[in-house]
C-alpha cells in the first residue's frame, strides 16, 4: 500500500537548531481561499454596517478558489476589470456595487453583462465594500478626515448597528485655524488629480477650524453638518438645490462648502484599505499580494472655466 502523502516531510533540525532546507514551510505562505479573504474583509468592514438600500458582499466568485492577488478600486468599470485580470488578481474589491438595482439579464451585449462575463471567464471574483466601508472605523470618511489633519473625529450620523465611532461622514477639528482658501488648497493637495478639480463656496479669507467631511455624495447630510457646527463641509456631487439652499441657510456664511470629485474623495480609502486587509491576512499567516488600481474612473475628462 502506498503511504498517504500528508504534505509533511520528516525534517529534523540542524544541530544548531536552524531548520533544514527541506523543512516544511507550506503553512507559512499558503494562499487563502476566497472564503478566508471574505472573513478578513468582514472583520474590517462588517456587512451589518451597510445602509439598508445598499448591496454589498460577493458579486461573483467561488469561495473555495485560492486567492494570491487582490486589487482594490473605486468602480467596477470594464477598464478596471481588465486591469485586475491582466495583473492576475483572483479578487477585485470595489467600493461601488456593479449590480445595485435588479437586472433581468447579464448577457454580454450589455455593459454590466460584459463585466460579469469577463470576471467569470477569467476566474476573477468581485466583492463590493460600499457603505460598510464608509461607516467602519478606518473607512472612507475616516481616511479623508485623517488626510486633512482633523483631530477629535466623530461620525456625522451614527451607524444603526455599529459602535459610537462608526457611521456615515465625520466631523473634527484642524489643529490650527486657517483660511478657507488655504484649507481648500489642502483639500486639493491630498486628492488624486482629476479634471473637475475642487469647487469652493464661501469667503476665501474666512477662518475655519471645525470640518465636516463625507466621502462620496453627501448632500443628504446638511442637517447633521449644521448640527455639528462645522465651518466647512467637504463632500462630492453637491447638486444645485441642496447647495444653494444650504448657502441661504448659512449662519455667518458657515458652513462653507467644498465640492470635490466623488471618485477622488473615495480613492483615498483604497491604499488604507489595501494595507488594512494585508495586515489581517498576514496576521492569519496568509501571503497575498494586494495592489490599488491605477485606473482613473472619474467620469469627467476636461473642464472649461471662465478666464
Ligand atoms: Zn461613492
């Protein structure tokens, strides 16, 4: 009878205690399964923190498949998926959901169907970490607040299923008072470069210290921003009416508004998320390469401004 291969070799250490070269090291660098990566993701960005309207979690993929490379991106666009496939990622983690609303077909004749086909045919899993990634500690707005140098940071709205540190948006204070113009320059400086730049509403010389932020579209949060006594609200996708009404309701001109690119405001989270997931997987003894997508998926390409 053939002996059963247990994968363990009979390796005695050298006399000086160092392991022999053929000593078993398999467990040390074993790639995790997708299912194991999902558990690490759940530890960092629990699905219970997602908003009720949201769709987060695994979109495509087999939990038993091994994962050696993970790519993070904001959007599951075809260009991003191609980048992940070409790099050899078995898992693409995006902030935005590919499938948020119901579909009746994923035929490859549609954009979303093409995405699904490319993912499955290449063996690339897709995972969404959306509002759970916004709400969690170390989430999108936390990273934004941190990059802006805010202190004493707290959520703008508490997560219904979370800790007091978890929720949507953040508010905190700058170490020193600065002008709105200088603060806007700081915002511009920390974000990836995009066509739309940064738009500001308010007195350039007005002094600011207390800052509210919401990565992504935050114009549903004006009541919370006002209640937080913020001097400035930094968010994305500010539409005319909410922005105009907020300016009309401002007290002493505050809160001033800083409107940034949706993509840029959420992109900042990617390197932080990649490093957090890498740490959890390393602690669990897994060896996974993690990279942030280099695709700019901001939909805008150029802008015309007076002068
Ligand atoms: Zn978003």
